[in-house]
């Protein structure tokens, strides 16, 4: 029976990678002679399927049914614990975690042990938490987790030197240095050495290639509390320059302007441990969404008002295409005024991803009415409507956004570009052309604008020499963009350079084999050079790839009569 279960479960696959230790998601190991009827086996397999289908609520229920038939089965318990943590139900997971006995390395009990330690930290039993963490083996991600968690339990015990010793890597590993640097600064400040702490804040920032939001907030908080508002503003400006569309520092700028002094962001061991888990979540978010969710949910468990951790949970759910769950989490984030605007923009994005465009537009239109000085919600609305081919509505949203901008600047080229596309699609070419030209005036040599305007001119048979130069510039800037390479091939075809057209259009099809227009263009140039069978193949392929309705009769006509 055990081998049968193992074989079936291997075929089903599993949604999450092994987390925090080997064996966490191993197949159920039934004792020799066990005879499971269809119901518990079916529940287990149904749980695996639900988990694979990203339906954790159903998976938990199925696993719990299986556990009733196999009480005390550690593998099922671990699966349930992991799912409960991922769903933020840590209080439900803790009793199961406490039932699992301590195990040695390789037996896969790491998550349960960390959960028990977190429960002790939250209840103030720091000595017990430290004992659990100290006894755990360090391997894999635990090399990062355990030193950080132990450091903060030791801070709670006022053993600052021992805490810092946990984070002392001798600067031999850059990954450790980056991750541990901010926590070293926080601990040193709590120990009472502000000057030394600042040096570590600066070192931590210097280790990063791009400004980091959380590190910016932590160091900025320190500077503001020290009365160094100008330095804090400079720090925030550096982040904002690197992320011009971000609204996540709006509350920090508002506080700076008011002159109010903030409270420390880390008040003690529990806050510090939550910060550590959040740091780990951000570090693994791109590589492993399952692990990122676990760390972030544990951070929120220790610090329920940890909004930025909730934001990371929502982002991870969104990236995993769990859009309904992401919307629910963004709604929680939106309760915090400092993050509400960002959260609501992303709620609209998730409605759009669910094909619920009207809800997305409703959310964005409400935002635009609430804050008449901002225009980003209107741009987001226009983008959604344009992607849905509701071009006339998109132009109205873009026009409203433009009306809120006193002076168009270089960063507004994208608004003019997208508005130009929408106007071109409703055949309002004079407005489209004006927007494209203005976009290039604000930001010369933008390859997307050069390509779209140049291609449009080619289609209209006007400004062909200038169009060719524009598209050649765009290709130099984005040589692997199949659409831009296609545009160059097409302008060469229209100018009579058939050999050059074939060369570029063949490359465009390699770069964008799934695009009907690119395939259609290649068919045209093949026909022109006498490669009739290949031309018909490309036209037939273009039809299979479902071109826009207006082009279907033209392609069919070419298949009947050629060019």
C-alpha cells in the first residue's frame, strides 16, 4: 500500500517545494500491514490534488479527514501545518506543531520547531524559544533563519553581545552580510550605541545595488528620531528617484513635512523576530513563493500590524495567480492609510486578471474621484481598458489623466505613448500622431515610440525615409524585440529592399513565432521573392494564430490569389 501511495503521489506532483527541512512533504509512510480503505486514501490524494490546484482550504480539509484515519501520522501533520501557516492560521497550526516531538537533522520537523519557538516568543517565554532554536541543526535556509531568530530572542533576554555574535559572519559571505547588516544595526541601537548603529545602517545600504524600501524606512526612522530630517529626506529621495511610481514612502514624506517625530520601528524581541522573518520572506520571494508566504505569515503572527509584511503576502499570492486571495489580503493592507493607495491600485489589477474589468474600473474611478490631484489611477484605468480593446473609453481616461498634469515632463512619455496607441486604434490619427511626437520630444529615442510611429507612417505610405531611420534606431536599442524587428522588415519591404526585408522578417518570426501579423508579413515577402509555398505556409499559420477580425478576409484572399 505504501508503495502504491508513493507512486500515485509522485504522478500528481506537489505545489510547494520542500520547506525548512528535508522530508517535510514526503509521501505518507504507512506501517507494514496497514489496510486503508478508499476513503482515507481518497482524502489524502484529494488533498494533494487540491494543493496542486492551489485550493488550500479544501486541501486542509481533505488532509484532516485523512489524519482521522491515520492519527499521529507525522507526514500528514506536517502538510496540514504548512498549509495552515501559509493561510495565516498559525494559532490552528501550533497545537499540531507541539504534538510533533523534537527530531534530529533530516527528519523534516524544522517548521514545527520554529512555530513552537514563535509561540514562546509571542507569549514572552524567550528562554524556551532560545533553547529550541539553539538545538536546531543549521543547514539550507536555516543558516539564515536560526541566527536571526536566535539573535532577537537573545536581545529579549538582554544578552546583546551574544545576539550580535549570532550575526557575525566575518564578512565572508555577501548574502549573509546584506541580510544581517540591518539587524545588526537595529540590535546595536537597542543596546544603546546609536553612533555605532548608524555605521551599520550605512554599510547595509552600501551593500545593495538598488535602494531597498524596508532598509530605507528603518534608517530613515533612525535619522528622523535623531532630529536629522534633511538627511532622512535625502535618503527617501534616493529611493523615490529609483522608484518614481512608488507611493510607499508617502506617509514618511507626510510625517517629515509635519515635523512629527516617529516612534522606533522595532521596540523589542518580538518586533525584531518579525522583522527577521519579513527580511527572509523578501529574500526568497522571487525564487520560492511558498517559502515567502510562510515567512511573511509568521512575521504577521508576531506583529499583527505589520502592514508591509501583509503587502508582501498579497504580492506573492498575486504572483501565484491566486487573485481572489490576493484581493482579500490587499483589502487588509488598504486599512493602513500609509499603504492604502498602493493596495487599491493592485486590487484593480487583480480584478482585471480575473477578467472582472468593470470592478477594476469602478475601483480606479472611485480613487480618481477621491483624490483629484493624482492621475495614476486614471492611467491604470486607461491601460486596463486599452488592453481590453475598449479604446474609446481608454482615451477618455488618458485625457483625464493628462488634464491633471500641470506641465508634461520626461517621465510622462509613457502616458502620451499609450494614449497615442488608443487614439490610433479608433482612427483618430491626428491626435495619435501628436501624442507620439510629443512623447519623443519629452524623451527622445524611446524605442517603443519610434517603432509605433515609424510603423504607422509606413502603413500610411508617408515619411518612409524618416520612418526607416526611426525603426533602425529602435532595433539597435532593442535587437531582440520581435515586434520592432518586424517593423524594420516591413518598412524595408515597402521601400523595395526585399532582400533586407526577408532577413529581418525571418528573424522577427524566430523572436515572435506566435504573432499572426509577423507571420503574415513574412508570407508577403516570401511571395514577392517567388517562394510561393513558404508564403502560403506563413499565411496559413497567421490564420491559425487568430489575427484580429479585420485582417482575416485579407489573409484568406491572399491564400486564394496570392499578392
